[in-house]
C-alpha cells in the first residue's frame, strides 16, 4: 500500500509548471472560463448591483455571494443544478463605503449576512460555454437569516433554546459554510466551520461553567473576528443570547431541487468546525459520514447511522440517529473509532453532540494537524483526509488542553506543508470499528530541504505544493487535491508558486499539477457536469483584479473543459 513509483502515467494531461501571476493556468488543450462571480445577478431584478460603491442591502441576497467554497452538482429532470457555499466576506470589499470595512449600521451587517451562506442555481451550456440561468425557479440564496430546523438528539435541548426560539427547534441561518457533501438521496450538505467568529459580547461573557468551557474550546470571544454582528444584531451578542452559538457549528442538509424546502441542521453529526461531510454506504447499507474538525489539535469524526438507506425509501433519521465516533491513530499503522457515548464520556447525549470536542478529548482521540476535506475512493474501500498544516505541534496544546505530541499521522513539529492521511477500514467496511492507515503524501520542498521537510518520495521539484485542503475523487478514480497555502514563492515555499489543483493516482502515488490559481487565491470546491465534460473549480479570495482585469477581485467558479470536448473526470 506504500506509494510506488509508476512507469505509466494515468494522467490525461501534461502537467504544468508552478505560476506566480494573476491568471488561471490549465494544461495545453484545456481551457478555463468563468461561470459565476461574486456580484453576478441570480435574478434579473438584481442586475446592476454596484460592487465598487456597494449595492443596496435589499438586493444583496439576489446575487452570487463572495468567497465560493465547497460545491456539488445535482442533475434533476434535465436541469443542471449547482449548490455552492460562500464561506466568508472580505468586509473591505463588500462594504466599500464603510471605514476599513467595519460595519457602520444594521444595513451593513445585513449585507454581510446576505452575501454568505449558500447559492443554489441552475446552469446551462451553449456555444459560449456555461452560464447561470437567471430567474430559474431553482435559484435560491440561503444566508445567515434563513429559517432552518434543528433535528436529531440535541434538538430542543435547553442548551439550544433562546428567547426568540424557546423550543430550541427553529434556528436562523447557516454560518461560515466551508466544505460540502452530497447524500445518496440527492441532497446537499453544507458544513459550518468558523462560526465562532461571528459572535461577540456587549458586556461580559457568560460565566456559567458549562457555557464558559464551550466558549473557550470553540473560540468564542467578546470581540469576535471583526464582523461586528453583535453590535447591530442582538442575536449575535452572547451576553444577551448565550445559547445562540450552540445553534451553529453543524452540518446542514438542503434539498436543491425544492426551493421551498427548509434546511435541516443535523445535530446527530456533532458540533465542531466542520470542514466537509463525505457520505458513503457501509456494506449493509448504513450511512457513514466522515468529517474533519479544522483546527490545530482537533479530531477526525465518523457517524454511522442505525438505519439502512434504501433507494426511494425514507431517509428520516439517517443523519441523526446513529453513532458518532472519533479517530484514534496508533503509531503501528492501525487505528480505531472510539464511540462517543454517555458511558465513554460521562456526558449526556445532547452535550456529547453540542460539545463534541470535549467528548473527543474524554475518550482520547488523536489530535490532528487540522483535518480539512475527506474523500472516499469510489474504487477501493479507503478514505483520504487533507491535514493542512500545524506549526505548533508538540509545542502547544489545543484549545481544550489536549497535548499534541509529534507522531503517527502527524509526524512533523514545524509542519508548514501538510500531509494527506488515508485509512483502510477493516473487513472492507466503512462501518468497521478499526482500520489500517498510512500517509499518501507528505508535502514538502525537496528544492530547499533534504530531511523530512523535503516531503515524501512522490513530492518532486516539479509537483510540489503546500497546505492540501480541498479534495475529491473523480469518476475515473483520480484524486484531485486543492491547496490553500502560502503563495509567497519564497524561502521554504520557493518554487511552489500560487495555490493550485493537482491530480493524484491513489495506486502509484504519482501526483501532477493540473491548474494554478491567480496570486492570492485559494483553489477550493470541485464538481462536474452530468456529462463529465466540464469540471467546475472554485477560486476563493483572489488578489489583483481577477478575473475582470480591473476593479475589485471577485471570487468565482470557473468551468474547465477540454478544447476537443473530451471527458475531464
Ligand atoms: Fe474553510 Fe478549513 O477551510
Ligand atoms: Ca478548506
Ligand atoms: Ca484551509
Ligand atoms: Ca478558505
């Protein structure tokens, strides 16, 4: 299972060099064209939204939001639908009239709330390529104020009740939508990552011990991260609404085919800084969801449903009624899933789900180097997870106090490059209690280093990268790897250029660079058209004036095709 040198390349393209400019690059014979940019109208009544001056708050939930991230495609009755996340806002870009991007009034905050979340949109292809179908009945913006329902064992618990929702069943909004997932029954999963940053306190943080421990572990502070929602929208003021943060940090299910449907927050999948949610079926048809918690020293999770999925059957409870576990990796290449139960944690079920991080600490889960996307190989019973980087391993415990020793799948202390771990479930069953694991790749820089920081044998001066983050297998079994790292192209990162997307052969271990993003950007989010002749790739937080060439930089999805019309995965 070790990465072997291959003699014949599986890659249907000629790898490209690292780049440092403000353009997108793809291999010869391919082209990349913009599908949708921040500010593009999804409805004709929002045309002309003024990006330079800042458009009206009333139109800000009628346009394509900022900072595209995870996305999935949904063929439906002849329509091509895409659901895509808008992770966060650059406030200085979205609020050009506000001093330093600091919201000056409730309208500014509403605008930021509207420009994040999720877009569901219909797209269509003609001789000029793909574009958004304006005014399609499927087009929809889901944002920080969209009504949702809370489902699963923690729904209705005292810790999720607020004065506006005393039953604890009807939260508003989904926050910091990072990675994504797709269920076998055709719904979209959007994952709430850095939800903590939107909260602040006008006054003292609550001192109740359970709340205070949770705030510390999840990073909720009186100041917040600069969104300043709490100064204009009391829902985000934890001094007034101490339980509101417990209503975020979940995986949210959306039916992209029904614009009237209410999104569902599934408490059964645990509450943490969710990266993505990779769904696969166990051998007996139970639903398995793999999830990473992207923070230094946090954990890898797995959910296994109690019920069986049957096509066309009821999906009730399949993402809530089951067992949540955390991964423990042993140094000898084996590992196990530790169940989070009242017996193993000393916590009640709702507390296990609301404070999953604390539950994971209590059972001795392995602290990881920031788990980002997880992807399951469609041709082998194995799963891959990007561990993006961690320069504090061994020197600082995580926010909950767990030590973070060097070892196992986290073998480097000053890990500025990251690695991809994979596991092979025993009995070829994703629901098995144990697994074997190895490292598919350790990123590094063989041009600068000759020790462990040079990376594994499948990293060369010609394909090197840092900070693997997004990841997806295509239908041919190639593993696509997207990066969100340092693009200075200097020092430890010399020769690595801009962030990029590479293809990996899971069998040989060979890796080849396919696409480079514009300077300053992260490449994140990947899905395909139904006919597999187009791959849609997300470009988040570009620099310069990409893609327009003048004016503000605009995060966008690009459609990548072959000039000969061939398949692209
Ligand atoms: Fe939003 Fe961990 O990436
Ligand atoms: Ca990410
Ligand atoms: Ca990242
Ligand atoms: Ca990002």
